[in-house]
C-alpha cells in the first residue's frame, strides 16, 4: 500500500494524504454496538489488489479489537487509485 487517500475524490484524481491529514483516509462508524471501518487507500501498481486489501482488513481488525476489546463488524478497503513508481516505467 502506498498510502491513504481522501474519500471525497474529485474527477477521479486520488491525492495522497500527508501524515498530518492521514485521518481523512479513515472513517469509523458505530452501528448498533458494531464498529465499521472504511479505509481509502492508494496501492502500488503491479501488486495484487485483493491480497493487499485482505491483509489490510485482517491487520486493522486484529489491531482495533486487541486495542479496544470491542469486535469489529467490517473493515472496508476502498482502492482510490494506483500509483506507478519510477522503477515501473
């Protein structure tokens, strides 16, 4: 994963969030005692999106449940774009 992106994209352009704005790429909702987490990410071109998304889901779910002791109902990973590094060109 390259980084977190803003969930409100304009014209399909994904902006990488700087460290101070990284929380904009994460939305947490509480729905009837269930935690639902939405992550908006930008992924490096050439890697398996499904594998990266699954790893993110598992790690976030484990970390939140361990830290808070509250079950996480869903971790939704929204791929907002792909980034091509200079090495891939």
